[in-house]
C-alpha cells in the first residue's frame, strides 16, 4: 500500500438508536467499510445482544474503534437522577440546548453528572473506556457543555481522543452555515481540550442537511477535499424501522448512506482520491 495514502476515520454515529441502525453499522464494519462507531448509551436499543454483537466484531484484531456518543438532547432521556433542564422527562431539543448554552444558562453540575453516568455505563457495557468520545448532534462542543464533557473525559478516559467538528482549512466554504457554526464552536473546544491534555482529530467532515434531495454519493467526494491524514468523516447509515421513525427525523438518508458505503463505488473513490481507512489496531488521529 502506498505510503502516500491519507488514512481517515469513517465514523458511524448513533449505534444503539434503533435495531435497523445497529444492523447496518455492524454489516459495514464486518465488510471493512467503517472503522469507527459512536455508541449511544442513553438510547433504548443496546439490549438484546446489540452491544455484545458489536463487541464480538472486535474480538481479536479490532475492526473498528468504539466511541461514546454522549447524548444530551431530546427525545432521549437522562440516565442520571435530577438532571435539568428537561421537557416531559426528556432532554431539551438540540436547538434549545444550543440557545441556553450560548446564553450560559445551563447548570454545569447536572451536565457533569449525566456525562459521567454515560461514561460509566459504557465502561460497564464494554469492559473498558471508549477509544474516543463525541456528542450526539454536536452538543459536546456547545459552551458550558464542553467544560463538563472535557472534565469527565480527562478524568475517566484520559487516553481517549475527543471529536472536534472544525473543517480542514482548505474546505471551509462560506456557503454552508451549519458547518460554519461548527467551525466557530470548535475553536474554543480545541483550545480547552489541549489545556486538559486530550487529543483531537485534525479535521472533520460529513455535515449536511439530511434532506430528502441530498445525494450522499455526490456529497461524499466533497467531504474528502482537503482532509488530512487522521481526519474524520461522520456518517449515519441505517435501515429504517419503526423504532427509528419514532425517535429521529433522519430516516431515508440513512439508507442512502448505507447503499453508497456498501457499494463498490466507495472503495474505488477512496483509492482514486488517495485515501484509505485507518487501521483501528493501535492508531489514533494525529493531533491538530
């Protein structure tokens, strides 16, 4: 294999959200099309062998990094007692969490306890700390939340790296407001992660609107533009089932993502553009 190939992490978010999501992610890992997945301990579908089946894929030589997908937004519910603020017993929607975070109106202690509770659940479920930690709907990089998040990770999993959501410098288009917000929030997040001794991925890609007309096959080459060695692309493959439809508005785009990643067009694209999936055995992203 050419030493010039850039190694990347292709991370499937939301393992645990629904059986169809879990099955699609495991299948892609088994076929060598993913090398990381982020696991929602606060989601309802890690029982009935779902966590065991994922762990068994890594028996022997690891096929994928296993990360904790810290979940702090609705419709999911906290794992700790006394978390606030809530709405009808569930976390607030991510837009409301972002608003309160930007206004510095989120209490730090309940966030710290909840993140620590999810971390303990991961360790109890998989018998070890996560390889990396990120956040559902990017809430982990919001003000206030990031302080609780980094404190817990630095204490409970200091060898894990944490996901920053800033794009590569050469890929920062001003036409993508969502990614621009992530770029800005990631500046402070990276600085704080460095101060507490936690590594971050050098660049991030994969954000889009998940709309009915978004063509993942056409979008994916843009995610690779400017991505350095050790860069990370998030994805959300899955099979649509009733559980998913009840919990998340992102549905059919998951099946489109799965179809592309399962196809031969995906490895051909990586080879043609000079990329390869990093090996999970002993590798971590290069520090920013």
